[in-house]
C-alpha cells in the first residue's frame, strides 16, 4: 500500500515537470508591444503644419520603439483653453491613452525658438510641462530623455498588461503626406532705376499684386501685375512725367534654412511705357511704346507664420534702349537705360 502511494506521488511530479518547459516557452514567445507618444495637431488643424511635420519626423528618428500617433484635438482654439480644459480635451481625443503615455503639442507662434508642451500622468496626476530649445532637434533630444526614462515599458511588464481595446469610434491618425501645390497672394512695392545707357531721369516706383505657386520640390512660379510712376524730372524749361504698366512672369527655386528661404529667379516682362515732355510755353511731346525686360536676381522670404512671409526681391534687368529728341533742335530729351536694378518688398499670404 505504501509503495502504491509513492508511485502515485512520483508520477504526479514527473507530469508537472513535463509542463514547465512548455509554459516557459509560451511566455518567451509573447511579442513585446510598443510604447505610444501622441502629437496633437494644433497649428493648422485639421492638417499638420510644416513645423509639426518636422517635429514628428525628428521624433520618429529619435524614439525607436515608440509609436508616434498624430491626433486631432477636435477644437481650433485648443491653445487658448485653460490647463484643466486642455486636459479634458486631451483625454477625450486620445481615448484616455494620455493616462499611460505622454502627449505633446507645438507652440505655433513662437519662431525665435522651439517650444513644446508635454502632458503626462505622474503619480496619478496629469501635469503639463514646457520644453524649449534653439531648434526642433534640441527639444527632441530632451523629450527622448524624459519619455525613455519615464514611459518605456519593459518586456516583463508588457506581458502582464492587457492589450488596449480597439473601438470603432477611435479617430484615425492624420495623414502626414507632403503638401502638393501651394497657392499664395503677394502684394509688393517696387523701386528701380537705370544703371547703364540712360540719359536723364530713370527712377521708377510703384506696386502690384501677384499669384505665387509653390511645389514641394522647392520651385516656384509667379504671375504679377505692376503699375509704376516715373521717370519724373523738372527744370526751368522741361517737366517730364512717365508711367509704366508691367505684367510679369517669374520662375525660381528656393532653399529653406529654418525660417529663411532664398534662391535664384528669372523674370520676363512686357512693358507699356508712356512719357510726357512738357516744354515751355505750353508745348508738349507725348510718346507711348511697348518694350521687353529680361531680368535675373534673387528672391528671399522670411517666415512670420506658417502662412505669412516677408518677401524681398532684387533683380538686374536688361532691355532695348529708346531715345527721345526735341523736335525743333533735335537735342536729346531722354534716353532709356539698357540695364537697370529693381528691388521689391512685400507680404505673401498662403491661401
């Protein structure tokens, strides 16, 4: 009888040992899940602004093992809300994922430095902190140190956690594809004058409006219409007044360096010109004619916001010369330049 009991106990021990390796192997085969970081799209909601896309791309490079999720907060005035109201919006838009993972968003209107807000739950309390630096890359390095130390989940913890249930109402991440053709309106004033070949006054000034087209590769094209006054000169016997109407086609390329863009451009402009020579005793000589100006130069832009920039263009132009004579004495009244310099200053707004 005792021998039978002993045999039963041994059989039970052997059976338990057979199941131990299988359980260990099953435990080793559980795949490790990834940690999450939510980025709120607040600058150009519901789309992503250029700075937000830059921030996300740097986060993807720096945070290996994290899923970078873009989230629409659902409110256009999120940054104007109080901190408790922001917390409510964050928890609603992230389906409470903010309780276990950090949420960040960019301060959009600060350009001299990069400022990022980060909301996270520490010791059961959701707090918002501010991170700032001289560049996006510098802020991302600080974020990596914080989230890697505080929110990276170890494989042992992952196996004990239940997977987050997926619901049909969860918002889809915003697409981060690069934008296509961008259309902007430019209003500018322009000043210019002759450099070579002119006789008499050649200074002109005026302004105009243009439609600016940008493609992601950096090229741009522009259709402009300008009206100018000049040249104008007055002495004891002569008053000269001129006007110019100038439709213009411009193409160029821009390199982007932070908030600054610069690049070469070429211009082709047919011009309608007029000039009125008022000579003593009420005698006038009036002329109007068409001409063509070809120019090359540089276009530069300084971003004030994602959609508003200051534009400064400087072009060196070439055109055929035209001479005007006094009808009686055949002396030269004026000669137009063969080369001139023009500078335009304006504001460009993306629509």
